[in-house]
């Protein structure tokens, strides 16, 4: 049996991003999967640029990766009570590609943020942003990682049993959704 293809979208571009670490840990807990972290270093969306030159190659690649994945994982940080500009820009660009690569696609969301709510407000905004894509968006369990810089060991694995169990349960729910 071939491995399940997961595509991870991290709302943070930082080299040591906790959201990227969280995606990697999700891929680790989702046994029998192959996780690819998408490159969201995209040009800023501008409809004039799109009209002049079309969909940028990096955006087309991202759209194709989404279409080819069995499921999408999105991990967002929380900036000013919402998702990052990086993630919003990627979603804006993806919405311009045809056909819609996320329609009916299983999607699990999670967040890692410095605040004590672990990115809860960003997840609410992200859920609203995803409505237009019509994915099969998992409703839970909610993976909200608060104070994430202290929650990973030197190998990038979650230290807390509670967080590891929650993420594992989310990955199991995603596995069921893929079936």
C-alpha cells in the first residue's frame, strides 16, 4: 500500500518556526504518511500582476501539490488576533487557481502561538477563510499549542503527553476522513 500524501502549510516562514515543527510532528504521528511542507514564499497577491503575467509558477506548483495530496494540514501562528499575512496571501493566490484544488479535500488545522490560548482566534479566522474553498474541514479535536517554544524537545517532538495525545487524535480523525 502506498503512503498517504500529506501537504503541510505553515503560516510562519521563520527557520525555527514552531508551526512548521508542529506540522512535522503531525506527520510523524500520522504513521504511513509522507509529509511535504509547502513553500509559501510567494509574491504578494496583486490582481494587476495576475492579469499581466498570470498565476506565478510558485503558486501553480502549490496548487498542484494541494490537488495531489490526500489531505492538507495547516498550522497557523496568531498575529494580531488573526492568521499571518503569509498564510492569507497563500490562500488568496490559491483561490485564483483553477480548478479549486481544495474542494472536497480533507483539511486539518492546528496552531502554535505564544499566547495562552495557543492561536484559538487565528483558527477561527482560518476556518472562515477556508469556507470558500469547500474542503472537508475537520472540526476537532482542536490542537492549540500555547507557549510553543518550550513544548518541543531537541528532536522536534512534543514534550507534553496532553499535546501529543491531542495531535495524535487529530491525525486519527484525519485518517478516518481520508478513508
